[in-house]
C-alpha cells in the first residue's frame, strides 16, 4: 500500500478504458450491510458510511470472468468540496491491491466468475473524508463509487477508541441531548436535537473541514493531518464560529436579533448547518450553547465521541492572572475598570481521543470551545485542552489550558470604588467560580455533576497544590493571547470583616411574579454598627453583556452588638416586565457601607422560571403513519400574550421543522395546538417543542416517541 499527496487529480487514476481488457460493468457497495456492521445504520441516505480500521465488502461485476492471474489494483482518492481551483480535486490517494496487512488492504474471492467479492479495509490511522474508489485492471481504470470514512470509537486501535458501549451509544450515536443553562436555584435543561445522522449532515461536516483557514492556507498539510482528532477538533472549534473564516454561527449577545434568529429559539443543529451549507454565510445568531450544540453535532457525525459541558459561574480571565477582579460603584453598579467577568454559565464541548502530541497520560476527554471569546494562535478557537491537564493545573500544556483552568478555578475579588476614589477590597472568594460543572447523564434525560473531573475538592491539599502550580506556570504559558485589554489589579488593603451579609429569595419565582428577596446582615462584633445599604437591581444577560437597571434604593440600618437583621427587597413584575432579557436573570447587588469600617459587597442572581409547556402524543407512533401531538400552554399573566409561535423538530420524526402561529392567549387561558408528525425512522425518538410570544421567550419541552412497525 502506498500513500501519495497530490495538488491535483493525477492523470493515471482518471477514468480510462482499454476495450480489449477486463472492464468493470457494475458494482454493489452492500450499503445497508456495511453500515450495520460499522455502527452507521443511523446515517440517513444511500451513501456508504464506514469507520476506519474495519473491513467492508464490495461486489464487482466485470465484462468477463476474473481469473487468478488478473491483477486488480484499488485506488482510494480523497474528494474535497471547497470552492475555487481545488474544487473536486484529489489531494490524497491510497493505492492497494490483493494483499493483507495493517494498512489499506483488499482481499478478493470468487475468481472464475465475472462477479467477485472484495473485502476492503482501511488503516487505523487513515485520513477521514469522502473517498472515490477506483479499480485498475488490464482494461483500464474505472470509478467504482464514493464512500465516506469516519473515526471508529469501537476499534481499540483507533485514537478515538471509547471502551464503554453505553458511552459510545450516548456520545457517538445519540441524536438528542440536554444542555444545562440557567443558574443557581433554577437549572434549566435545554433539549437539543444534534441530528448528526440526518440527511447531508455528515457531508456538510466534511465541507466544513474544507472551509477552514487551515485548509485554505495549506490544503496538502491540512489534509495530511485529518487522521488526527486533535487537528480536526482544533480547526472545527474555529469554523463553527464566524469570526475569522465565514464560519457557521454568528454570535450575538446584544438582545437585538433583527435580521436573524434569537439564539434561544433554536431547537437543534441541523437547520443551522443546512442553512450555512445552502448560503455559505454565517447563520444569525448564536450564543454559547448554540456553538456547543453545533460543534457536538459535527464531532459526532465524524465519529468523534463528544458531549456538551456547562460550567456555572464561568470565569473570563482576560489578563491571565487567575483572579477575576470586579469593580462596583458605591451604589452597586458595575464599573468598566477591568475586562474580567463571570458568566452565569458557559457551555463548551469535550471530545474523547488520545493525545499523541502530549503523551498517554493526557488521553481521554479533551476540551474544545467554539464560542469566540479570545484568540489562540491568531484565530478565535480553543483547544483541544486535556481535561487531565486542567485538573492538575498544568497550564503550560497545549492548547489553551491556562484559559480553561481559569474558567473553572479563578479566584474572585470584588472591589467597591467610592466617588473619592477610595477602594474597599472584599475577601477573596475561592469557591464561586466553577461551583458546578455538568453534562447530560449517559442513557438518561438528566444531568450529571462532573465537577470532580475538573478539580479536586475545594480547600483540599491537592487543590491548593494544583493552584500553586498553575500560578507558577502562568507566566510561562503560551499560545493564548487575550483580545481584550488587561485589567489593573487593586492594591487597596483588606481588613477583617465586621459585618456579614447574604441575599436569599422566597420560593422559586416565575416570570410574572413579584419577587421577594431578603438581605440578611449580621454584626460580627461586640460594638453597635450603623450601616447604609445601597441596593441595585438590574435585568442582565447570562454573560452580563447587557444590563438594564430596574431601580436603586438606599436603606439605613442600625445593628446592635452581634445582632442579625433582615432587610426586605421587593421587585414588582411591573418594574421588570419590559426590562427582562431572554435569559430571565435579575441581578441584585448591595453595597453595605459600615460606619468606621468600610464597604461590604453582597450579590445575588435570581433566575426566573418560565411557565410549563405540556406536550403529549394522541395515538400510537407507527413508522410512516401520521400521529398527532398536542401542545398546551397556559398564560399565567394578568394581561394577554401576543405573537405566539410553536415550532417542533426531531430526528427521525420531522425532516425539517413544523410551525404554527396564532395571535393571542388571554389571561389564564390555555392554548391547545396540534401538530401532525410522520415518523420515518424506527426506535425511540425525541420531539422538541418551542413556544415563544411577546412576554415569554422560548419556553421549551420535549417528549419521547417510540416508533414501531405496527400499532
């Protein structure tokens, strides 16, 4: 077997005929049989999809019987699909003949007949892609047909090998996912339709590889590296966002989504990828869970085990000092004195593969992130970052480990700045960032806490050792360049606290409720204290890119020695109704000015729940037969909701998307909408439903539908 990289199609493998020799008359790829043997039956379409390092069968019919002395030579030529002069050209070719071994091989049977069976096998480290199979005989070279070659997590010799079958079913073949959003007190589980096996998604994934900056800069070198999931995942983390390369999704955190789709309205990846492929322009718009959902789809389509991760209180450390410094005025309003920030949550991906560039110690889950936060090697991309390196604080390991480490481990310091410039530095909070890291549970529609996979227990000797190691190495880490300006650390003196405070919320408030919060202050000394409490409430985005002030108010409080006192904070629906962002988060900050001591900063994010969306199937779900699904929504407000739209999609249930719209739902009225679904794939499938109106943005629900052959 030989491997050759070409800048154009080599003349000797183009279609040629010698009418006096053995001619190929027909072929059979045994598509269904081969796809089943390769765990690829879920891929919809007539294309042959196989996994590398595993044999597959092809039948060839010739113009005359094939004898033992007839030599057959096979040529697999990689097809690319980019525009320009490289369109349709072959940059890579594998040539192999009747042999057995560890590379690309062909073994034939049935000599003496005009139809023979050939067992083909690809090498375990073959370049993935779309291949044209050609056969050369003494009668010339003829094209057989195209097949798609992807990674093989079922084969121990593949760099993506994953040993647990339940995990392979979840992280490679499962087309439905749960993405965690929201925040403390209201973890919301977004259903997401990955749809990696739906029509044309694998083809689009290969088109994406041909659209990356890496391919455009050096096609031959890029193709040569497509046997390595490290390279594949790094370039995918760039092409899924639109910052550098006209990639798939354009980010937007402004709350102005005119000319596109509100990121919360997407139910899955397939419509996004199909729209990008049709127009070859970025799809508007996405935020972190959309980037993560799309990247997960592409990785799974290509055979790389992948999952979506949510990190709660995710740090964005722009100056690389592993400390997030947040500055506030004496009225509790944020100041632009640092580019550091903490996102209520942030989603990224993990893919499973070996790290030949780092060593086997770093094999396993690798972090990749396509949300364009910072530049890495001059491009908006992140990873792959070894999860093991993050846990051990080895921030010098490639790629971008220092940035990911800070996302889950950075310390937090709140600094209050008085009008005269005096600063009060709060105590360093070592537990706020990354307090919960989670992902969908294998085989269940729930989430699992995987925080311990990222860090040792807070306050443990192991965690202290790791953090000290990260601090020592931070100055020597390379490759990740902050896009934003470097913040200036405060040098104001810290003093032991004399008053403590915490904000709590009564119940689990929903959108439309009046909110009852309580600030509890406690005097930690044996002296009386007078406290001026400045309260600020604002509606915010989950990453604080948008902040809409609801009110400021001040309260004077007298605390006797060791006294604890409650200060009510009430936020009426009428006050926040027209200010809420799509994330339904209200941020409450208080600056407690303690006489003769300094300032105490207390903060609480209140994530409001959405009303429920009820879905149910009104009959048996039979393959190829229509079934009705009923969707119910009750308006809990005292005013009508308008411009109501219901959308639904689901792999194996709907080939695109169904939509119904109506004008108004009156107060306390229950809306009932029926959707006609026609299942076209057997097995358990998920239907994802989204409802939106002028007052409730994207209320989501999902249900399971077990599609059978008969009722």
